[in-house]
C-alpha cells in the first residue's frame, strides 16, 4: 500500500510542478477534478491489483469494483485536497485504506510535496516516516487546537456549521482549517492538532485517518457520538481526552438547529 501511494504521489508531485498544463473539470460548486486525480487513481488501482488481484477497490473518481474476495476492499482518494493542489498549496494527500470484513485494518496517508508518509496497521500502532507517533496530551477543550472541514457551496449544513463554529470558537483553544481531511486527521494522529470534526464526508475521506488516529491512541466516532460509520458521512476525532466534551458542543449546536427549524 505504501508503494502504491508513493507511485501515485510521484505522479501528483510531477503534475503539481506543472499546474498550468493540467486539464481541470468542474464536478460541482467548488468541487473539481483534474487529470492529476484521474491519473493518480489509475496508478493506485493498477499497483494494488498487481499485488492483490482478488481484492475490491473503491475510488473517489472511478467508483467501486468488486473483487473475488468480497471481504477485502481498498478505499482510495488519489488526491484529497484538490482545491489546495490546484491553488499551489502543498497541503494535500493520497489517502488509502484497506477494509476487511467491515473493519479498517491498514491505512496510508501520503503528502508527496512535504515527503510525509503516515501509515497504520490494526494493532501495530501508527507511524510517520518510520517513527511511531502518538496523539497529543491536552486534556481540556479549552486548551485544544481543533481542525474542521467547511461545507462546500451547494451542500447542506451551512447553518449547523455556523452554530458549531459559534460555540467552539468561544470554547476551544484554537480552530484551524487545512482544506484536506486527509491532512487534518493525519495531523491529529501526529499530535499536531488535538481534534477534528467534519460532516458530509465520503469513506475515502475519513477511512485512513480514522485508523491512524485510533492506532496513535486517539478516538474516532461519528459526529453524533455513535460508532464511526464510513458511509455515515461524519467524524469526530480527538486525542480521546476531551472527546465527550466536544461531542456535547456538537450535539448542542444540532439540537439548537432542530428547535429553530421546528
């Protein structure tokens, strides 16, 4: 998986150095796909198929291809943070996870420009460039630096997001937005951020990061506090020390929106 991600990352790095020549397609408001995304996903799919021809593959651009081994599926986002990439911002990544029998068992997040390879295997810990990483030690929301994803134009949830920001900007130690869920979650695993939340995500956005965080000693649930569902669309991930406190703030924001709608 690391070798496949590195091959896809090398292709992205080459395209990143020649952005003016890329073909770009608009999928929706503030939602783009480039020739770089498509090429990197093809590389991932081909490299993984060579090594594990019986496994399925779920990619952001190409969709799902069932494998002979129905229990195992690779989940891939060839370029998480496409807008950053197209703006010349190096905060983007290749996201790759292996799901077996409904459980995440391996994960890789690679930033080809910064030269960072995050990986985790269930029960074996989380690593950055071969060095084991751990989540941060901050125990209070008031001291925590949180990262968040903002809904795109054209998506639902802007009112709820505004309420969450109103609550947490007054209570958290700091708020950040990187523009790439892959990088946000890898940074939580590495202790660079203390927590992250976002709604309306896809499996390839959150699968690798969820395993990275758990294997680094943190916690990842749905934003409503339920078990993390890769197809449920939301995540709340922290170092585990103030997780319930953050969930309570998210729940209060959701409850307030429900009351106003009623």
